[in-house]
């Protein structure tokens, strides 16, 4: 892809323009900067595996294993708390179908379905996606989770906090969850969400 160079003056002008944008205009701007939205719009080429009104699944061009699929919402969401329940349900139903197709068609012996939700969790794309990865024994893909020791008291305490936060049921709306995302899109004091640093990153300027 062509790199876009931008002078500090142009960047400042752009930042001013962004501050004037309505939430709708800002969303359009974010979509234009998002490579995955470009793929969804058909402006960037990809190997499509599955598509319906809510999701698109494509092959990862640098897969963990051959057949590694990126399953994304067609709507631009950064993180899971932003996604309506109906849509997130749809994402995981599609993940199940993709996983089944891998078991049937490319001799996968298992699959991993992974969502990185927030920077601390290793999220790199600014567009929400689930990775569906076909697995075989000794395929060199290692997700080794540490097994930390915990006192019974700590287990009780953490468990109780989670139970209290859930209120005994799965919440309808959990938008209050504050998760740091790759591109900061929450509104700031003055502008409508993107700071100078973000724009510079979005446009590939150093
Ligand atoms: Zn996007």
C-alpha cells in the first residue's frame, strides 16, 4: 500500500477538521482509515471464505497455520463491549461453522478461536475480529498459558467480585467496561476522539 506522507501543518489542519466532525462523520473517517473496512468494502483484495449481512471471513495472509481465518463484523467496532448482543452471537455462530468446515475440509484436528480484546490482551487491529485457527498436533503453534498458584482466599475474593459485577445474569449492555484499544476512539475533552498522535499513526506519518 502507498504510504501517505503528511507535514506537521497538514496534520494540524486535519486535526482541526476532525474536531469539527459530527459523530457520523467521525465514524466515516475512522472507516476510511481502517484496512479491514476497506476489505469489507471490496476496495482491498482478500480471499473471502464466508460472508453474510453481519460478518465477513477472510484468510489471514500471514497465518499461524494455513487456513487461519479472520472473522470480522461488517460494522466497524473496535472492541467487544461496543458490539450489540445479536451481532456478537452471530460472530460466534459463524466461528462455529468455520471451525466445523476446517475439521471437515482441511484435515484440522482441532481449532482455536481467539479474540484479543484490548491492547493488554495483544489486540493489534483496530477493527474487532475473531481468529479461527486450524490446528494439528505438533504444528508449532503454542499458546502456553501459565498456571499460576493462588491461595484459596484470593480465588474466593476474585470470584466474588466477578459474581457481583455480573449481578447473577449476563448483562444486556456492558458498554461501561473500559478497555484500552489500539486506536483511541473515546471522546476527549475538546475533540471528538482522535488526537494528533492517533492521526499521525493512522496516516503512517512518522
Ligand atoms: Zn474497520
